[in-house]
C-alpha cells in the first residue's frame, strides 16, 4: 500500500507538471547604449571681399625699362655691363 500511494502521488504530480507551464513574466528589452550623434557638415564659407593684389602696378613694364634698371644697378655697384654681355 505504501508503494501504491507513492506511485499515485507520483502520477498525479506528473500530470500536473505535464500541464502547460505558467507564462513567464514579461521583461523590458535590454538597455542599449545610444549612438553618438552625428555632427552636421559645415558649408564652406567664401569671403565676400575680393582680394586686391599685394603690389599695385601703375604701368606695364617694358624690356627697355628692365634693361635700364639693370644697367643702373650694375653701375651703382661699380661693375661693368660688358661683363654680362654675350661676346
């Protein structure tokens, strides 16, 4: 008898556990790190002012002006222009 009662108890427990398990409690989704915000691109800013040339030119320089200046510079140093001419 002792064994039969234990067997019946075992069978009853087996049928109870065979019934569907109680539903799991709902949990919140895991917390994820937020993504780093993306900086908006900055547009290229162009100046509103037109740059002026660094040296103002009054007149157009000719070959004769360059030659005269060269001769003056050489004479100021006390050298001869003949040294620089092709012979």
